[in-house]
């Protein structure tokens, strides 16, 4: 079988994790500035993927608002791929409504820039919920790509069929060796940095300039590379490309092989087209292309044979088995339990009280044309990012989250109380005695329910028949 090797330039951008949001955003702005410069000045650089989310755009444009037209241009030219998500969530630790709102907001933002990338690229969540095929299909997305919760025991080949809870069946892929960063480790790092995949310690004697503040308040901060190694070790191309091919040779059922160039908080490099050209020259038998996820998915849909694919059902919680899958990190389920409790309370206030009663009050005439609930939902979604709700970030990150939950609850309580006040005024109490006190019971569920209910009622002393 003649293989086509798709090099996908991308990043995995956690909004907050190793660094708090505001500090991490400064890294994002630097990366995005470089990306736009490459897209403008390097016509051979085909495309870049912003990790299936759109929050990076809104975060960036708060700092660089003048760049919106340029971003829209590259989105419409299919050189910059955004969405379909707003932010990269964990699927098990938030509600179903939360996930739907995430995709809705992601689509809304992406459409403001011209188009939405309709690929179910899911480099997030420690495991996948059983309803994900159904949810994606509802948004017109019919191929799902993920690597946490599926291993080579479930699916010996990269491609498989996934049947969701409602019977929806979609074509899916678990990628291959070192799923979402294989080209990055096997080819990009050896060629650009002369580093092998397993190299963790950073050498002091290379051509980089490191920077570190040493005053007592900042000595604990990470080192930064203010002049990073950006070489070109052409001699590393053939052996490492061949090694990557050899480790993947039996993984795919179609001619299409995916090579992902990005990593956590990584950015584009203008030398990527040169790497690809040199692979083509040095190894003409290798059909390697600077590609996109949409091109790769189109190839899968055209060439995958459902009759030969493995079939899995339901939620995907399979543990890591080899380098073709990802660790589930099960302890995130209970890490910082106060975050999960706070998230449940905020979702409950928004979904069960503020939003439905606000809508009901609107039906009866209240002007609800404001942004209160949109602001609350956006803050809730920001907290739904997998490393945020997972409780696996810095203390300061989770302190920021608790402040967002506080604001969500204040907004939701205020909107709910406003709705209750308005609805109470709609009741005809003309038949009631003067100075009577009324208790109105509002049922927040869609079925009849009985008490008892615990209430605290203030009664003016002069109307309290039982007072002494």
C-alpha cells in the first residue's frame, strides 16, 4: 500500500496549567504574533491548527485587537484552523449541558472569523463519554480523533468504529505512536534542536541563552529561553523519519498516516516546509505532505473500509497500554474535590434556576435582553478546561477558578432573584386581605412534586397573631 504521510502543524494550548492564565496569555501572544508573521511572509507554510478551540483567539485579541482582520483572512483561506470547541474540556467532570454550550460558543466565535473546523479532534479529557459520537454528529461532525481511553487492545489499528450510547456510529482514529506529537518528537526536535525524543534534561552547553530572575520573590520561577536553539541538523532527517515510519508501519488500514508536529505550548516554525522538502529529496519513496486535519479526515472517509475496522461501544476508559494511547490519570477525578463541588453548584444555579426562570420571566414580559447569563456561562466554560477542572494545575490557577465560580454564583443568584421578583408581581392578589403575607412556591423541575419544604419567613410583629 502506497502511504501518504500528512504532517499537521499544530499546538496543544492549555489556557492555564503550568502557568496561571495571565502569565500564560503572554506566551500565547508571543506564539500568535510569530504564527501570523509566518503565515504572512512564508507562502510555502500551508496551515496551522489552534488545537480545536477558539478561546485562544478571544484571549489574543484582547491584547492585539488590530489583528482580527488578519486572522479572519487566514481562517477563510484555510491556513488557520479554529474550533469547533470554545475551550478543551474534561467530559466526565462537567455536565452534558456544559459540553453543548462549549460547542455552541465555539461555533459562534469561529463563525465570526469565517468558518468552523468540522473535525472531532479531541486532544483533551481523561477518557471519553459515551454520548460524544451523538453530540458531535448533532453538530455535523462525523469523524472523531482521540487517544485517551482507547488503546491498541481495543483497536489494533489506528482507525475504528465507535458506537455511542444512543447507537450513533462514527469513524474514529486513535492516531498512532505518540499520538498527537509524534512528528514533533521523532523529527522536529532532532532536526531543529538536535534532541532525541526521550531527552528531558536541558543541556547547558548548547547555543541557547537562558534567563532566570534570582530575587527572593521570583527565584522559584521557571527558566526561560530568550534565545532558543533554532538550528537545522539535516543529518538527523533520514534516521528519525525512518524510525517513525518503522514504528507505525502496521498501524493504519488506509494509505493515510498522520504526523502531528505540535506539543504543549509549542508554536510554528518557519523551517517546517524545508524539513518536508528535504524529506522528499532524501527519501523520494516517502510521500510526505504539509497537510491539514480536514485533508487527512477527507482521506480517511474516502478510503476507510468499515468491514475491516474494529468496533468499540460506549464510554472509552481503557488505560494506557503502549505508546499508541494516553494515560487516563485517574486521580484527577478526586483531585481538589472542592473544585468539583463548586462546579456542580454553579452548574446547578445556572442550569436549573437562573436560566429557566429568567426565560419564564421573559415570556411574561420581563426584558431579559442582557448579557448576564452569557457572562456567567463563559466563566463556567473557562473553568471546564481539562487541566482546570481536573485539579492538576498550580494553586494560583485554582484560586482563579474559585473566583470565577464566585462571580458565576453572584450573577446566577441575581438573575434568579430578579426573575422571581418579576413573576411574583404577575400574580393577581386583588382578592387577598390588606397587609396579608404571601408565600409563592416555584417548582424548578418539570413534574409535580410534594414537600415538605424548609422555609424561613419574616413576619412583622404587629401582624404576628402569636406574638406576646
